[in-house]
């Protein structure tokens, strides 16, 4: 076996072992709880714009974008723009001509201005509206066409909303690309940690993903990603498309 193949095998075995390590899992779960209590995911920026993610998930997205080489990245949930600027910058780095389509129900003017003034804005299209409205979906379908899309859902985290998003956006994803559902971690955390939010323990994106996977054989959870990251906002949320159906 070549040195490279040996290295890849070693890391795969390592990831599988760490994913099955109950002690590691238990300290990670405690860490996640403290990080949510401390609003840790709000601490970071990407190329100057706030990105509301764990650094681990950002690294996973980099690996996915490099591997999939999507022809368009569709992201529901822009907030202050860091995640769409991240995706655009990855496309720029790999020399892809692809664009990012960012959707948000409320693109505040100062965020829009900062995104449009950013060097990566040349690769970004903004669409204001609910990710599940008929108008938005018609526009998204038009812009995606037959392109190989990578879809990232990070908008309203209620079970009902994510359930609709999964139904509407999954047909856009082709074999070997991904449909990524963020904040599935909500379902694992106590209601107390989602206080004041319309989602909570066993009632968020993960519930929607579980039901979705029972109805489709086009997607499966990429367990290697979550076992690799351990710390992730998207446990069971990295869905790999395994068939065009
Ligand atoms: C968690 S933030 C997105 C974070 C961003 N992806 C990042 O990593 O920085 C969620 C965003 O979803 C938007 N949102 C809420 N409901 C929505 C809906 N129905 N359709 C589209 N966007 C929605 C909010 O306005 C908010 O900006």
C-alpha cells in the first residue's frame, strides 16, 4: 500500500474508533452544552463577516466543497453573511466558476451593503424571501437548472419549516453532492437551552431529518463526517445524495 493510502486508511480507522468512543462522546456532549450556554458559535468571522458556525463545521464544508465541486451552492439562512462569503471564497480558491445563491427572509440593509461591498460578492446572488415560499422556490429552481447543487439549510430551525425545506430542496441535489441540515443539535439539547425559541428538545431539524430519511432512499447520513468532527451543529445533518432516484 502506498504511503498516502496507508495514511488515508489510518485516518478512516481513527475516525471510526473516535466516533464509537463513549467517553469522548460524553465529554463532547458536555462541551457542546457549555458552548451553547456561552453562545460560542457567534464568536467567529470569515473574511471579515460574522459566521455563526462551529469552526469544525466550517472545515467540513471546505472538505465537501473541494470534493463535490458544486456548480452552485444554495444556502438558506444568510444572517450577517459569513457563511455565504465562506462558500464563495472556497469556490474562488478552487478556481470554480460557480456561484452562491443566498436566501434569507430578512436581509437587513447594513448586512446587504456589507455583503455587496465584499470582494467575494462577485460570486454571490441574494434572494430575499422565505426559503419555503412558492416564489422563492420557483426562483431557486430557475437559477439551479440542471447544475450540480450543494444545498445548505440554516434558516428557521423549527421541525415544520425544515420538513418543508427538505421536501422542496432535496430534489435539487444530485448524486454525490450533499444536503446539509444545520442545527440538528437542537434536538439533543434540553428545552432550557432553546428557551424563547419555537424549537427544542426532540423538536427541531433532527426530527425532520429522521422522518425525511424514512421516506427516501436517495440520501444517507455521512457518519464519517460527524465522527470526524465530534463537535458539530449538524449531527445526522450531513446528508449525502447516493442516488438520482
Ligand atoms: C442561523 S442564522 C444563519 C446563519 C448563517 N448561515 C451563518 O452561518 O452565519 C438563520 C437565518 O435564517 C433566517 N430565516 C429565518 N426564517 C427564515 C425563512 N423562513 N426563510 C429564510 N430565511 C429565514 C434568519 O433571518 C437568519 O438570518
